[in-house]
């Protein structure tokens, strides 16, 4: 445990403070002079939060005693469902994380929680990576005295950054989502801004679902054109991957287990089938960042920083591209 700079006033807990959303939440709370207890696996990445006055806590979320100490004396929390991409059984791992987090909330007697959920969190059929959010919403809703906002965010624009390796290797963009199916996405920073606003006010009551999405929907063909233009590759093409090819490709990275690869492919299928969907777009659920802004501000810099593909990788990419064109 690392609990440097303990706050004199009751802090707000931010789980996953080193992540794309949690980091924004923590920064926004600190800017508003709200005490923050930042929790992450690797707090060495959070030195800037400590410099702004945050407490830094590191430890296992599966250690209930540790979790109870983390939540003790806090006034509210931002929570999420963690998951390891190398997990042999992601759903079971998420169930364990969720149970420990919710038990710590119960023991501490917290009255306000903001949960980073997902579109499709109402689905209980264990398909895709979203099932962990269904489990967490269910557990949080069972705490009778808890006021909670479930932020059901749609597909993260940030997920497109994971395609950079494919683009450099094969000169194409690809997922298992249909190329001409328009679906909503959102910049992770916008989610963090909404979560922080709730936590600064703490005026929400009951069990609330708040969907979040971007100003308009895009197809993967449109996404690819915008991303390509941002990196000087306006002719970049999108090719839909057959499910088996996507699963094998994910596993071949060495950073994704067979189980997680299967679930990610199922999530793509859910998008194609429209079984995951957001609410109709309103001022309440629409955030400001457009895909063009994301491409300039996040995707292009990440592309420039990523290493070039090796000769072997480019050969493999050429064979993949030919196979996809034929299929």
C-alpha cells in the first residue's frame, strides 16, 4: 500500500486512476480542490497526481482487507470493472473484482458512486466483454442506501489506437464490424469530464443510467478515412475481418488470451446485430469531441510515436491483405 499525502478532508476514490478515464476524473477533481485517493496497479505512473495533492494507493483489488482500507473514510467513489487482457476467464475475473469493490463500498457505507459502465450492460447472456458491466450494475443496485450513476458509454474512440500496429504492418484498418454500419463512439476524455462533474456536485440520488456518445455516428469506412487523413494516408482502406481471422490475429499479439480474443470478437458481432445500442441522441447524452478532433489530438500523435513494422511484419501484412481482398 502506498498512501502518501493523506487528505485532511474525506477524499473521493478514483479506481483505475492511471487509465484514460480515471486519470481525467482525478485531474478534474484536483483542479476543483477536491481530495482524491487515486488507486492503480502502478502508481509510479501517477506522480503528477501526487504533485497536485492526491493520495496514491497501490495494491490488489482482490485483497478485501486492502480494499476496505482504501474505501474507509471516503465520501464517494469512481469505480470500474477491471480486466486483464491475458485472463483465461475474463468474466470470472471481473466477477471477483466486482464483488470485492462492492463489498468495500458496503463496509465503508459510501452513499455516492459513479460507475464506468458500457452500452449493452443490460444484457445478461455472457457474450462479449460487456458482461462484467452487467454484473457490476446488478451488484451496485442491490445496495439499498447507495446513490449510483451508471455511465453507459458507447465504443471508445481510443480503441482505434490499437489498430496502429495493423496499419503499419499491412497498410489497412480492420475489425469484424461491418464497413457500412454506422455506430456511436466517444472520446474517453469526455467520459471523465462527465464523471468528474457528478462527483464534484454529489447531488444525484437513486439508481441512474446515463448513456454517453459522440455528436454523430460513423461507419468503419468513414472512421478509416478520417484516421487515414490524420496520418497522411488518405487512401487507407478498411477491410472487415472474418471472426476467426480476428481472433487469431488478436491472439498472435501475445497480449490477448484466447478467451479475451473470443469475447472481443463477440462484441464486434453485437455491434453488427445492434443488440448493443445507446439512447437516441440528446443534449444530455451527447459529448463534444468529434472523431476528427480525436484523430488529430490522439490518434495521429500515437501513430507517430509507434515503432515502424519490421520487414517480416510487412511481409506477413502483405499476405493478410491479399487474403482479406480475396475473401
